[in-house]
């Protein structure tokens, strides 16, 4: 390994350490400023041109907000409408009435598993936040549960969304690896589900049961008020609840929550059923785009749950404006995380990782997991991890007909999930949404993702030993 590669890796590691210190030390620097400052310092230490550092920061922040910013904003509006109308309260009551406190993490894992099939991690989490917060708040009000109910029901959802995002097509990571390694979607989908279920169980309900009693996590009051229903007759800064009019029914509440996910699933089915250049194919692809699906979901909720229940235009507009205030800070911090990630990518930290792993004599599945893990941890992008690992192993995949390529996709996707930390935008989304400290976010998000990653690798290796699966 060259001295230059070692130097780049040390710079990247040092940048993460400085970032954490700026946030958790007595300085208590705002994460956005800390991320911007560390991005500049890392770029300069890596020898990047000053103009390129600025370009990388702008590109990383812009691309990250372009990918998830509008979706998060639409999700905040949808969550506010669902909350003010009483829809999330109705769903939370239905879940609580049908599940014991011990069964709730399993129920939340199941809901996140279904929603996570067509959705990116960030989109799925935004969709689930109203339900997570409503169920957790009711548990909190009931009492008797030791520790944080938000961790109790939130970690299982995080685990399920992470497993789906890393291992199961049609998510971009698995699809990219499938295309690069020239394998098939069907077997990869099956392997991903089989490997994902044990990962979800261990990283979700089992791990949540271990850490929830020791944590006191509670979301910011403003965000919690936005995503949970106000008492009947009060507005909580949103739509007025009519005490004489019953809340929405369970079926319409469920449809309002799941409509964006259903549209994304419709896209997946449509891509298999219709030619992409046909009118039906174009319509399903369009409606299934996350930003379009979320927009349709918001319009449906506004029409059915707001206007359809007697709310006025000014009232609905005020509710939407209030919803965006609570997520403005989150969006800026996520943009800062994207800027840091892009500086690491443009500084060629990924090339240093490839240099590190080139001469390692390891089984293909382990090597794929390791390369994806190192690239993802160092650059703050699971996509970079997947693209780099699958590209590096593509010649081996083509040369070795005995290699199970779908399982290699699972191993690479699992590696890209390992220990997502402060240079990952999703880390900040979870941290700020749940009101966590850096240490709490590490336990609830980074460790959860790491468990999913390790179990995913273990399942891929186990399945590869079975003749019917390993081929």
C-alpha cells in the first residue's frame, strides 16, 4: 500500500474524529457548521485545490438535498396532515389494541419491511415517523415501560429499512451491483429477503430490547407535536379537530399512510409487466418516482383528510407551513453531511481503499463485503461502496463460473451498510429526527446498521455452503 493512500486514510479518519469533537465537546458547534468546517479542512489536508473544495461542498450538498430534500419536506407535510386529522392516532390505537408492548417492536419491523421494499431508507423513515412517534408517545403516556419507547419501536423500523435498502432490489445499491456483475434480479431478490429477515430480527426487536431500557431518547417537542395528534378540539398549530365529528376510519387512514409506498410498488410491478417505452410503462415509472409518489400522497391526504373534512384553505396552508419549520434544520444538516461525503470522494479516499484491498487473499464474498464496507465508512456513501466493490470484483465474477453472483450482490450490499456514521446523511436524519446525542445515534443507528451488515454477510456465507443455494 502506497504512502499516499495511507496518508489519505489517516486524513479521512482524522476528519471524522475532529467532527465528533466539535459537536460533543464544550464548543457544542452546530452540526452544519462542524460539517462545513471539517469538509474544508479535510479537502485542504488532502491537497485539493481550493476551488475544487468549494465545488465539492456545493455538489455534495446539492445532490443530497436533490435526492432526499423534497421528499423529506413532502413527508413532513404529509405527517402533519395525518397527525392533525387524527389518522396517525387511529393507526396507533389500532396497533396498540392488537399488540402487547413486547409485540410492538415486531409489528413495527413488519410495517417497515413492507414499506421498505420499494422505498429508499430516508424516504421510508420519513413515511414511518408519524406512526413511530404516535405509537411511542402512547406507550410513554401509558407508562410501565422502562427506558425510551421511541427506541423500543424506532430501532426495529430502522433495522428493517436498512436491510431492505442494502440487500433487496429495486433499491439502487443492489440494482447497481446486479448490473455490474451481470446477474439476475429474481434470485437476488429471493436471497435478499432470506438473508434480510434474520438481520432484521437481531438488529431490530432483539437489539432494541437490549438498549431501550438504558436510553432516554425523546424527539424535539416541536417535531413530536407535528407528528402526533393534538387532543380533540385543539389545533397544535395545525388543522382544527372538530369534537363533534369522528376521526377518519381505519381503512382511509391506512390508505393515506401507505399510498406513496403502494405507488412505488406499482412501479416495480409495472416495470415487470409493461415495456418501458409503452404508455403504461411510462406512467407506472412516473408515478413510482419517490418525489411524485410522495406528492400524490400529500395531495390525497389534503383532499380527503383536510378539505374533505371541512378544513379551510388558510388553515391547511398554515398547517403545511408549520410542518416545514420543524424539518428545516434537519435538511440543512443532511446537506452538510452530503458535502462532507463529496469532499472525501473527490479527495480520492475511495482509491486509497481499493489500494488497501487489492492484494488481500480472501473469499470473494468476504472481499466484496470488506471493500464495500471500507468504501462506505470512509466516503459516507453506501452507493460508492457498492459501485466500487462490484466494479473491482466484476472481472473475478466473469472469470469464475462457480461464483454465486446473487450472493455476491448480497455480501456487497451488506458491506455498504456497516457503521454508517457522521459522514452519512442518513445518520443525521435519524439523529435529528429522534433528538439524539451523538452517542445515542451511534447506538441506535450505526450499531443497528452494523448488526444488519454482519448478519447479512453471515447469511450469504451460510447460503453459499448449501448446495441448493450456493450452486
